[in-house]
C-alpha cells in the first residue's frame, strides 16, 4: 500500500491508501476522490483522469508513453508534469506521492 495525496483544484486534500498494483486513477475512484472522471475506465482512451504530478515525484512516476502523450492532447491545461493517472501504477516506491487535479476534466 502507498499513501497518495490527491489535491483538488481548490486545495482540498484527500490522503488515501492505494493498494500496490492499482493505478493512481483506480485509487481515486475507489476512495471517492472528486475530480477524476475516468470516463474510459483506465484504458488510456480519454483524458479525464488528468493530474499534475508533484515535481518531487516526476522521476519516480516514470515518463509518458506515446499513447498517453496523444491522449493528453485532449486535456485542458496540460503542463510538463501532466500525466494520465490511469497510466501510473502504484508501487511501494510511490508511498507519499502527491498529485494535483485540474480545475476540470473536460
């Protein structure tokens, strides 16, 4: 399990434990974290699970695949630290991960 902090656009924090092997998106959905829609269910076929990975965690979360980069083209407010949370697998090394949510997912 890893503790992940999801920070809504308004600053509201949700600190939850996410089982190893799940995605950061699945952790949000299973813990009722608002702000991640996950319309495609984690198939990397939309951009409604867009998050901003805290700078301290960018290396630990890895880099985006070409498919993920293509899907991010559909997200609003994309930054260098933008990721699709369905593409970040939770490992013990991500204990303490912080992600911020955009103002909206559409």
